[in-house]
C-alpha cells in the first residue's frame, strides 16, 4: 500500500512540475512567436514607406488609411495585401512631414498564441519623419 501511494505522489509531483514549467515557459513561447511575426511587420514597414514616398512625390501628400480600408490602399501603394499574414496595417498622418504606420496582430493570431483578451491590440508603431530614418515606437 505504501509503495502504491508513493508512486501516485511521485506522478502528482511530476505533473505539477510540468505545469509550473509550462506556465513559466509560455511567456518565452509568446516572445518567440512575436519576434517571428515582427519580421513581417518590419518588411511591410519598408514597403509602405517606399509606397508612401512614391505617392507623396506624385500627389504632394501621404495616403492615410485605417484597418478597414487597408486592402484598397495597399493596392494603391502597389503592395499585395495577401502578403500580410499576421498583421493588419494602417497609416496615420501626424502632420505634413510625419506619418505613423501601425501594425496590429490579427485577432485569430491573438486567440491562438497569446493569453490576453482577444480584443486587446498587440501592435507595433513605426514613425517616419521626412528627411529622417524611421523608428519603431512600440
């Protein structure tokens, strides 16, 4: 009887240790996937920046757009919107010489990998000022 009880205790201890390690390691899994997803965002920041520069040279203004109209606007900037697998993109104009590109993780990605509320917006913000290098704010 004692032998049987110690086996059950050992199995319980092992399972508890696995759960603790899994809970502690989940944040590392999230960081790994987030850095993988950020590669797409960085590539899109460059494409949108080039498209905005070309558009501004032709029309003397930037092309701001929200997430809801991003498909048409990305096509107007000569970017294939189907290439965006993980993020939704939008552009906000701060002033005549500055704009921000905002990349928000798609809701299905948030539901799949993140322990956050699916309504939360994990996003990257890229700011570009005319005559300066662009930089990531968040």
